[in-house]
């Protein structure tokens, strides 16, 4: 068993004008600074998926759409996930929900955390993500990173447009907690699966 978990940072927005790249690149940098897991960035823009159209989840029967199968193969390589979460109308983006729906076996018994951004730090979207994750047999960390309020306004291009590093002191404690929990759960689930 590889003792070092492989973690994917998944960018959960595909809008041309998305803000997601700033928190995604920043959280990727924080993850790369750790030596207890390997990390890779996965962008949903690189995985254009149809709306879920299969006869059933791939838990019950193999998916037929090549794009869905490619997505399943991509995420199946990882032991855990960091979702970059925008909040649309109090929930996650449609493309992220669709990406979650396009797989099942690949998510099962793996942990995840999130970095959310927006006026409230995407707290409601992250809570929705946790509910979806539970249904997919995933394990959510207690901690997540939320960029909200004045911090969000100060770094968003339409408002303050400052570099995210100017607010990172406010974020680093929860980043450490979320990553520590993610690694613990990844190692625990990897060991359980290996047994």
C-alpha cells in the first residue's frame, strides 16, 4: 500500500468569468508545501460532461458515455479530494453536482474537504456538498476553508482585487486543520480498504 495519499484539488466551476482559479491555485500551493500527501489539480473544464443520462449509477452498472468513463478513471486514481466550491443560490454549482453524479464507486470510502468562497464563504454550498458526499459513502472533514465577508471582497477582482496572500493569515489555521483531518481519514480509509 502506498502510504502517501494521492489527493485531487477539483475546481468546481467552469464559468468563463469564474473566480475559482485564485483559491484553487492558492490551496494547491498550500497542499504542495506538505510532505504527507501528493496533490494534483483537476479542472472540470477539462472534463466536459453531459448531464447525467445513464440507466443507473455506475455502482449498479457500467457507464456508457465515454466522457463519464474518462471522468471516473480520472477521479478513481485519488485517495481523497479538496473541492473548490462556489456558492450558487445557496448550493454548489450545477457542473459540480453533475460531476459528483457521474461517478459513485470512485468516490466511495474516500475523504474530502473544501475551500469555499463568496459572501458567506460558501458555507451553505459546503454543507450541501457534505450531504451529497455522505450519500456517495464519502467521509467529510469537520474543517473546511471559507473565504467570505470582507476577505472575499478584498480579493475579488470586482472589488478590492488584492492578492489572496494578503488574507492568508486568516485562512491558514483552517487549512492546516482541514489538511490534517483529510490526511488522517485518507490513511484510515486506505488501510481499511487494504485490509
